C-alpha cells in the first residue's frame, strides 16, 4: 500500500455521515408533520367500538399513517386477545 | 403594494440579521424603497448591524401601541436614503407584538415601500411566527451543518402550513435558500456538508452561497452592512443574491475551494 492510498482509504468523511443522518431524520419528521391531527381521537373511538364486541387492551390497537408521493395510507392493526395458542390479528 | 420578505431559519446565529441588513441595503441601493424590521423583541440587534443604534427613539412596539407614528419610529439609513429601519423593542414582554398589530403596520408600510424585509428571531415560537405570517417570500438562511438544515426544514413546514398565504389557500410563500458561512475548503475535505448535500435534502431555489468571511465581523464592528464592502467575498455574494432575487441570472460563485497551492500545502488557515 502506497502512502497515497493510506491517506485516501481513511475513515468515512463526517459530512457523508451527517448527510445520511439528516436524510433519515428529515424524512421521518416530514411524515410526522403531515400526519392528520385526528389520529389520536380516531384511535380512541375505534377502541370504544371494538370493545363493544371484543375485550381488548388499550394498546391492542395501533393506527399508522403513511405517505408517499402518490398516496396516503391509514393502517389499522388490532391484536385480538389470546384465546388459543396463537395470536389472531385483524388487518384492515 | 410592497413585497414582504421574511429572513428566517429556526436556528439562531446562522446569519439572519447579517442577511437582512445586507439584502435590505442591496435592494435600496438599486433604487427600491425598502424598510427592514427587527422582529427580535427583547434582543434588538439589527440597529447595531445597520449602525443606527444611537438614533433609536421609538420602536416597533411603540408604533403598534400607538405611542409613536411610523414616521417617528422609522430611521433613515445614513448610507442610503431609500432605506429605513424599524428597530425592535427591548421590552421583555413577549406578547408586546400581536398578529393584528403587525398586520396593521405592514399594511401601512406597504403603501409607501416596495420591499419590507422582516428579520426573524430564532426559534419557532411566536416571534418567528409573526415575522413569517404575512410574508410573500421567505429567505431560508441555512448553515451547512446538521442542526441548521433540520431547523430549516421545520421552518419550511411552518411556512407551508401557518403563513397567511397557507391559511387563505393562496399561492404559497416563495421559498429561497441562502447557504451561509460556507467554507469550500472544508467541503472539499469532507468535513462540511456541501451545496449538493444540502440541496438533496431541502431542494429549494438557491439565491446564493455566502462564504465564511472575516469581512462580516469587520462590517458588524463598524455598523456597515457587509454588502457595502464591495471587495469582500461575502459582500459580493450578497450583491449577487439581490440581483438574482430581482430576476437577474448570475452564475453561482464561492463554491469552489480556490485556496492557493502553497497555502494548502502548508495548511494555512483562512
Ligand atoms: N458569512 C459569514 N462569515 C462569517 N461570519 C458570519 C457570517 N454570517 C454571519 N456571521 C457571524 O455569525 C454571527 C451570527 O450572525 P447573525 O446575523 O447575528 O445571525 P442570526 O441573526 O441568525 O442570529 C455573527 O457574529 C456574525 O458576524
Ligand atoms: Mg438575528
């Protein structure tokens, strides 16, 4: 290995690391800020409805909002109680 | 009708006040009657950068409260008679500025001025919100550094959702990037985010790159906006910014590391 190679092959440049961290963070923060403000209320009301039929925990339900260039998706995930061995889950 | 420009960033210390002073002077020098307003309640500083601190009698809050007229409070710049400064109040009452009051003053100024430059305080609190609310154009001042880029992105979110234009569903605030305190040699060595890195994240229309430059401190020491220092790189870069904003097409400068071979060899500092 020549002396020149030694200098070239040094650790990843800190600016490159900075950029990668920023890209991830900014993408995350942009989704968060576009998230509709009704989500917590929606989650609560859904829980009330489901509880009329099934006895589920508070945290058995999760509401996720995703957004990409051409569509917005609302993902709802309910984990039913463990009657049998395996988890049953409903995906909508 | 005036065009209202907000100079904003989220993060503090990135060069908003330096930029506000420079571009207000640049616009006025080109014959446009311009007012520059300090929105930093409690931390008045624009007056120092513009060199008019000893002529402050009334301030922004006095005008809003009807204790002084706009004409009494506006300070005419000593270097350019088309430029006026409205200083911030030194009160510690954060509620001294109101949305309605600011709107009233901007409307009155709009009748007489062509450009109104609003120097925003740091943060995303009330002061920064009031400075951007009525804006037509936003100069987003960003340093090539992680927290500044992140904060700029947050300001873009606020401009897109909380400005008057957003509330009224009008054409959105026009957003421009000003990348300041740029050091091409550190970009080249991979220690500093480069223009392309920042643009990959923010993708804004670039008004200019302002290099890190000693002349900025010299200018603020003497209370003369750096754009008047025509020999300095920062002064020239701000001059380009104003020209581009007014529609001129100028190539970008101060991106390349132009340090001499010998200075590089011996690790000279800029
Ligand atoms: N291009 C530059 N080169 C060197 N120093 C700069 C530059 N721009 C701003 N500064 C310095 O950075 C500090 C903060 O600038 P200022 O304009 O007051 O920022 P802000 O208004 O965003 O808080 C000041 O000391 C100023 O002299
Ligand atoms: Mg400032």
